[in-house]
C-alpha cells in the first residue's frame, strides 16, 4: 500500500493526525472513544452480556451494578491506565460516556 492510506489507525492511535493532536496532552494512547470501548467491554464482561447491549448513556447503577462492582472497575481502570483514581470518579460520572470524558481529563492532569 502507498502513502495514501491515511485512514488507517491502530489501537495506540498512531496516525500522524492523532500524534499531532495528542502530543501536547500526553494521552497519545487513549482517547474518549478508546476509553468508551474499553469501558463497554469491561461492563459487558461484569454483566455477562454482549458489549453491543451496553448503552453508554445509561447510568451504570441502572444495570444493577453495586459498590463492589464500582471498586472492581476502578481497580481495573487504574491497572489499565497506570494511574491512581479516586473511586468516587465512578459515582460522579455515572455513565460510560461521562466517565470516558472524565478519565481523559484525569489523564491530562496526571500527565502534566
């Protein structure tokens, strides 16, 4: 393939456009979309259901997920992102959409 393959990206977001956009933020491997996808997969695994049945705009508590689940996901997030999180971030951002946005902000703060 030639140099015209500009739409190709990998999981790390290694396109020239992504590198330029994220270089100053220190979040070149994580985007709101990549975090949303990871969270959907994580929630789906805990719920033992297909990922395509998890609505990112629905409150996690509406799925019947309790505080033990929240602590487990917070620990998984810390491992995945290699950062320290306050578990209340899950309660303060009750949907996958809101949590994804908050995590990007947290990554920027911790990387600064």
